[in-house]
């Protein structure tokens, strides 16, 4: 599995484009001012859109998991 780093202020659309390029096989780490803010998956984005009506222009920080438990290499 690959991983990518995205900025906290990236839009949901920008992050979905990254996921699409990698055919969903990517772990995304959300960074705020050089520090880990959280992680985000395609499922996190889907839940944000369905449950909270977020749009493609909303910032990825709205759906990021701010309390990741473990990160494996």
C-alpha cells in the first residue's frame, strides 16, 4: 500500500483525485504546519458527504480522523 501526504487545507475533491489515481490503494496522512493532523480514507470522505453533506470544495480536515491509533510501515 502506498501513502501520500496532503495538506489540511486540501479540498475533498483534490484528495479524491489522489485516491482515484492510486485506485483506492493509498493511505493519506493529513499534515498541518508540518505535523500529523490525522488520517483520511475514502470511507471517511464518503461518510462525510452522506452524513454531513460536505461538498467537494470543503477542506479535508473536516473528515480527517484526528485520533489515529497506530501507523504501521
